[in-house]
C-alpha cells in the first residue's frame, strides 16, 4: 500500500523492506509488481532506476519474465542512470532464471 506513495523517502523505505523480505513474503511482493511497472514510466529517473533495482531484487521465479521485460524497457531509457541500473539488473535476472538469457 505504501509503494504508491508520492514521497521519494517513503518509496525508498518500502523498496528496502521489499528487497529484504520478498522471499519470505512472496505474495505481498507479487502484489507490488504492478506498481513497479508504473514506476518504470515515472518522469523521475531516480524512481525509474529504483523500481528496476527492487523489481529485479525480488527473488521469486514466477516474475522472471516480467523482470526481463522491465530490463528491456530500461535499456532503451533516455537516462544514462536508468540504463546503468538496467545493465546491473541483467546479472540478477540471469541468476534467478538462466533460461531468460536473450
């Protein structure tokens, strides 16, 4: 619920929480994927890169395909900061599901 907050500080705290507890609370983590996909289109490059980092840090194999799509979207981003986050995310996605290597 707090992921939808407009406050950057609140988003960072919620993102950190999700990163640490996603494996043990996978159902709650799955509910946030839609919000991360929306944040990938935000005007703020920090929010886009943070959303990608957290989304690819969620170690739930069922969302591997969504992670691949998010990385592909961010690789073409106009911001070098977001593209750098996408480059770092490739390894995380591959570690989660090596079959997604495209």
